[in-house]
């Protein structure tokens, strides 16, 4: 039988057994409050929806981007594409950690290049010949007639309108020259001739090309023009802080590879030779079960106008060469006046679409992770690229993700070089900085149409100013709160306001991450930054700030803006935009170099002002203000005086911006002074009116109003209106009250005269 002692022993044994069991490690789980984190999705033109981004080989991304056709200056429409894809490239690389192999082509063989090169060459020769006045007028009229005939055949309304404007300008210039001839004034005639040649440059060049273009045999002119504009394009990329591709490829350097590529397509049964040219057989390709033509824009299949534009204006107009109108040229037989290369099909040159397929495949292999270009390249260019490449490799997925940047318009109108409606990149950068242009793009969705206008740029400038002011404020707080011996912050207690701001900071980072995962939505990312800066500004105004927290936020925002490319590559700036030396002799970050010296000047000024206030030395205070308002702004330094006893904030700001601020302040002060003067005069006039009213005896106040009243009683109060009707009793009461009020004012006036010993006049 179990006694009490045994019972206790058994109980202890059970307890110890349970405790021994608990000594093993408990179960652990990784529960997430937010569920599965978002993943990067990109809008894929092949599916017309956002798709999760999954490269073919893990973190390595093979990316091919259509580059420029170099026959003229690059414009803001080009900048839209190249800045857009630079932003996407930076985000994928610097934020998501992909290792990107980026390839871009330069189209240096093209119908536009050939025609422009011939025209420039012939026009240059024409000017060198210095034709007499009669010949110049005759040639101009011949060019006008040709232009007039061209306008009759053009169907595109925008192009037709452009040609008609050109015709009007040329007609006016011809008329002006003819009128100048009648004056017999040689200087006037010479000026009018010069104006005509300038206004008529394009029509005369086109007229010369139609007559003499086929006689050109010097192939060097077809190299000189594209090399010039290629160099200018690369300068533009550098000025816009666009990263260089890993590989540049020129069409002219890939002729053997292009010929081999075309040969393989012929062998696979998807192309045919005809009269020295080679065409892609669209119907043969499309009827195969594993192929599909016009994947990107199936609704444009058979669109003859777009297909014709894609073939180029120098292409053969002989439709009998093709088996079907939908077929497009892989190799073009060169006509007289065109560059050529030997091939199995005779002397010729590559078609437009084949170049990208051949070069991208040679460098990148049988599949691209990403292919990018402007939205206007979707059809036929990119659809033809896809068909050619899939015909060559006999696969059905040459490109995994096709990304197309949206159009750029000028105040709502399409930007186009061929329509002469464009703003060159160099012209745009005379008005705005590369950072401002980039911010304008960041504030809009990369795949939607962006309107390049004053309002768009004002938004970008305002955003840049908001960012810069925040960075300057934080840098000043950080400088003023670091200890001199350790160059670090004093330890301070963490307050509730700090916790609240830190939560806003966390929310900003989460918002930026979600936005970038959602098709690299930079607009929302910038909104998140703006909202967080708003909270920071409120926090700063309340006082008792934690400088380390503000520094962390500013450093983080700087990293994001650097990732977006708004800070030039190679420039060190932990917080904000670096202020660079304007001269080549003083390289480096000016702020880092000069700030210690400026702080000494600022602190000395604070001491001087403090002593000057004590002794009321106004001239010294004025000199201190002049240093702040008139001298330092001229070298890009802004001083902001804080409350008495607090150090002055020292900020490096763009010199031009400071001078604009100075002008705006001066204008505001003048407007304020003018408003004060206006109110003073208004008050004086009102007082003068009141004084004049006081001097009117009550018996006379209504008698002058003959347009209202015709009879009055003995006190001068109206009894009849101007039509002779008796004034109503209600109206009489109102008039009596007015009379009594005037009597009171008049008596006060008389009394004041008597008190001052003045006789009533």
C-alpha cells in the first residue's frame, strides 16, 4: 500500500520528469504580420499586363535596348526613352541586386541617314558654287514646285501641315528677295538672298537630292554624318548622367554577321531572295504552329501604312518583288547613290529590322531577358525583330520581357524630328538641369505619355527645391550637434516624437519598396519621400530633435535619389545633392572643402552681431546683414539667422537660385511697400471723405440729391421724391435717422473748431 512518503517521492519524480522534458529547445515559427512580401513585377508588352520578373539565369539579366538612328541631334523624345531605361536599369541593379549585361546599338546605316548625308553633301556643294541671283531664284522656285507636289501626296495631317508651313516661309522669302531686287540696294539684296537660302535649305536640299543624289559614289559621306551625331549622342548621355552600356554595337561593323543571320533564315524556309533583295515571308512564318507574327500589336497585322514606314523611304516601290505586302526587307539591293556591301545576293545593305536581331543574337545569345525601346517601335520594328529572331533560332520566346517607354509630347503635340517639332537635349539643358529633367520623368509613370511643358518642369523644380531644403536643414542640424572631440552625437533620450518619426520613416521605406516592386512606380516612391519629409519638417519645427534620426532619414533618401540617377555617378555625398565647383581648376565637392571655413565666418558674424546689439551699433548690424543678403549669395552661400542665441544655419545653394531668391525677395518687399502705400492713401482718402462729410450741415445733406428728391421740410429732410410723389412713412423714418446721425457728426465738428479757437467758415 502506498504510504505518504512514497507518494511524495512519486510526485517529485513526475515533476522532475516534466522539467527535464522542458529543457529541450521549444518549437519556433517565422510568422509574418504582412504575409508574403511583394516581388518585382514589370509591365510586359508581350502580355499587356504586369508579370513577375524571373530572369533566365538567376540574378543575371541580359538586356538589349534599341539605340539611336544617328542622323540629327537627339531630342527630348529620345531622352524620354534613355532616361527611363537608365532609371529602370539602376533600380534593378542597385535596389533589387540584379547583375545586368546591357547592350545598346547605334543605327548608322538607314534610309534617313543615307538621304540626309546626300542632302547635306549636295547643299554644301551648292553653297560653295555661289550661284548668281537669277539662278538662285530659279532654283528656289523649282524646289518650291517640287515641295508643292509633295504636299499633294502626303496623307499624314501633321506632316502635311509641317510641309505647308515650310512652303509658306519659302514663298515669303522668295517674295522678299524679289522686292529687294527692285530697291537696287545691294546690302538689302544680299540679306534677302541669305534669308532665302536659310528658309529654303530643306526644300532645296531635297530638290538637289532628287536630281543629283544617284550620282554620289563617295561612301565616306555616309560614315561622316552618323559618326558626328553618334558622338553628340554620347555627350548627351553623359550630360544626362545616363550609364554607358556594357556593349555598344554599330550596324556597319556587323555586316558579315547580318548576312549569315539572313542566310540561316532562308535555310529555315522563312525568307526568299527577289531581284537582289531578301524578304521575310510573313505568311510562311505565321502559318507554322509554333510561331506567331505581330505578337506585340496583333491588331496592326497587315497595316500597309505602318509597314511602308518601317521599310524606309528609299526602299523599292516595286511591290511585285514581294510575295505579299506584309513581307519586309531583310536585305536591300543598293541603288545608285547608296552605300553597299557585297553579299550572296549582290551589292546591297541591311534592312532596318534585321540589324537588332543579328547584333543582339551575336552578343547575347538565343534569348534576351529584357528588350526595351520607345512605344513607337512596337510595330513593325519590334514585331519584325521577334519574327526574324524566332525564325533564326526556331524558338518561340526570343524575348522574355518587352518594355516600352511612353511617348513624349510638347505641350500636347507629338515630338518628332521628321515633323520638325522637337526640342533637342542640348536646348533643353540650357533651361533646366539634368537632375530637373530626370525628376520630371520620375514624377510620371515610365510607360505612359509624358507632356514636356512649363507646368511639368515647374513641378520638377518645386520637388527638387523641397528635397534640397530638407537636405540643407538636416546637414545644418547634424553639423551643429556633433561633438568637437569625437565628431559624433551626444547620447540623448529617445522620446515619443522620435518614435513617431521613426515609424513614419519605416512606412516610407515600405512604401518605396512596394512601389518599386509594382512596375518600378517611381511616382509613388517620390510621393512617399515627400510625405516623410513633410513629417520631418514638422518634427524639426517642434524643436528637441534627435540629429541621428534625421541623419539616418536624410542618408536613406539620398541613397534612393542616387539610385534614381539624380546625383552624378562618382560624386560622394552622404546627404543631399553635392555642390560642385563651377571651374575645372577647383574640382570636388565644394561643400566638404569650404564648410569649415564658412562656419568660422558665420560664428564670427554671430559674435559681432551679439556685441553690436548690446551697444546698439546699427551700422555694424547693417554690415552683417549685407554679408548675408548681398555678398555670400553671389558665391552660392545662404545664411539663415535663427532665434537669438542659436547658431546661424550655413547652406550651400546653387548661386543662380540664390540670386533668383534675392530678386524675388526684393520684388516682394517692393510689392509690400507699394501695398502699404496704397492702403495709406486709401485710409487718407477715406478720412478726408469722412472729414468732408462732417462739415456738411444736416439741413443741407439731402438738398444736393436732386436726382432723388424734389421737396424738403424746414430741417432739410425730403418729403417728396424726384417724381413729385410723397415719401413713404417708412422711408421718412430712415431719412430722419440719417439726418440725426449727420447732426451729431456736425455738432462734434463745430465743437472741435471752438475748442481749437477756429471760427466756422
